[in-house]
């Protein structure tokens, strides 16, 4: 072409207004698919590529979503299976709506003073929080100003959230354990500063009472080391141990190995998560299935509807399930 091609050239070639060109190329629901196709063909033929900066300015949006993850000085979050599994779901959801995902470390916001400023500055159109403590006052300004954000694995009055209830998966886990003849069941809790830690413990206690089980409960924090450390209190007594995370189960496996206690011949183990390592551990782990990737995708769909359509945030619930592998066996099994 002998000159720079502009939006007006595309509009003339397609027989539409310049504003229609912008809306069509931004995939606006206000424009018919027929017109979108005509505009795209004209733009392609003329070699027109809209400026991203101009597009963002015109829409008053960044088309970016902030993924807020905890900051741990001693270990990066993405070394833990939970966070990449959740990120997979966020990416799948964002691809469908042409958004990008950026990582934000919890309370390390750079030049911004608050999560509210992150959104009001148009750095991000909305935020997804990977996991937050039960008491997390930084959320209240977002709620007060009706800003778009979604909690994953937490829920709070007035906040949009997607949360996997432990009921179905843990009920099936108990039925499996009782069916194998286990009556003294140990449990390693998650971090009780988080709702999912509290809710899993409450469900364990409810099910144990329903089945008239003897229990030994050890407080943990979801970490592999807390599973390892709990072994000393669980090595004698329970014939089956349940954990609040697969990582705890793997730590417990390690402690069993170091003390020549065989899984499942000497003690059965049930985890919680069913992230990829569970199927390849030795032995493969029987565990509660936590649909975190699907929850990540749903979180994006919820957030986009809040951003683009102004919908109020909702609380949504996912169900867990249960996967039987080789870390459990019948009580007294050789």
C-alpha cells in the first residue's frame, strides 16, 4: 500500500461507519456476525491492524485480569500443585474472552496502595484471588465499591466466589474406609486460618460421629512437612489416616518409609486434591477429587460477566468427588 491504512479506509471498504469497525474488530455483541465478517475481511485485505493502545483507551479497559497469589518468602507458590492447576483453568477461561492473566503477589502491589487502586487505575479490569484467609480485611473496600473480583476456595458475604464443598468427596471417602473395615481413623487438618481448612475438619468430625469411629486428629497446615511431622502422633492407633491435602499425604508417605511402615499394608492413607502427582506417587494415592482447574475457568466466566455486563457477583458451589487407587486396603490386610 502507498499510504498508512486507517479505520476510515476499512469503514469505506466495508460500507459501515468507523465506530462499527471498532466494535466489530473488538467482537462487540452489538454487531451481527455478518457485519463482523465483512469488516474483518476488509481489514485483512487492506492490511489494517488496530492499535491495541487505542483499543484499550476507547474501551476504558485493560483486558487484563490480576491473579492474586500468596507470597511466601521461603517458597514460591507455583512449586505447589494447587496454584498451577488453578492457573490452567484461568488461562482456559481467559482465552475464550481475549483477556490476559498477570500474577499479583498478595499485598505486594508495587506503586499501588490497595487492590481497589489496582482496578481503579485500569491496571486490571478485575481480580481473582487464589486463596485468602478467612479473615482478610483487604477485601472489604472491593465489596463496598462493587468492584469486580472473585474468590476461589473462600467465600464471604457480599463477595463473588467459587468454592468446592467437601461434603460429597469426604462422604465417599468415609464410606470407602468403613467398607474396608477401618474404625479408628486419623486426620491431619489443613490450616485452620482458612475456610477450607475449617470446613474439611468439620466434615471429618461430622462423618466420624455418624459412623461411630474412633479418631485421632493432628493439626497441620496443608504442607508436606506437616504431614511428615504428624506421623509421630499417628504411627500407633489409626489403621487409616486422612489428610486435608495430597501434599500432607506425600509427607506422611515419606515418614512411613523412613520408619519402615508400609502403605497400605500397615496403614492406609486417603488424601485430598487429586492433583497430577496423586496418580504417579508410590503407591498411587486414593484421594478426594478437588476440581480446581474447572473452578478456575468458572471464576473467569463469573468475572468477565461482572466486568462486561455489570452483573452482581454470585456465590457458586462446586462438588468434590473421590478416586480410589492403591494407598488403601482392607483393615488387617497383609
